C-alpha cells in the first residue's frame, strides 16, 4: 500500500518491463533463415535484417527482434542433415609410388652429364 511518505510510483502501462529484464544476445541470420542460441535452432518465418536480437525472458520464453520489430519463428527440434556432394578420392595410396629402377632420377649425376661436358 503506497502512502505519501513512500517514494514509489506505479509504472506506466505502456512500459514493457520484461523487455528490460532479459538477457539480450545478438545473432547473425544464416542463409537458410535460421539462428542458433545455446544449442537450440530457430527458423525465422519472417524476413528481418541480417542481424537479430534474441531476448531470453525471465519466464523462459524467447523473443526475436529485428530493427525493433518482433519476428515470428519456430523452434527446430530435428535439424535436417546436410546433403553434400561425396568427396572423390584423388589418390588411393598414402605415399607416391617409387620410380622404376631405370628412371632418370635413380641415375648418378655423373651419368647425366653429356660426353663433352665430362672432359672438363
């Protein structure tokens, strides 16, 4: 009960106190219009900006804002698996094959020199 001695005033009805008493986190919207917060995935159903603010409220609810406007979203329970192109293996061996016994790399450098160069 408020008396004249109290310094309390009632809050205006237009003030959303839950918007101030929450944890605010900025996130970047991915190309598939999803965001992640604490391991939970959210699919945005409306287009917003590239950056959004997630508000974790005291009652456990989440509110997503973009440029001050609340966005519609749904939580993704089972995230679909990525369907990528299978990688092709260029080589099936871990080390390159050894050159043959008659390969030029196996010859001595003295045998590489032409006959007129060896006269010097």
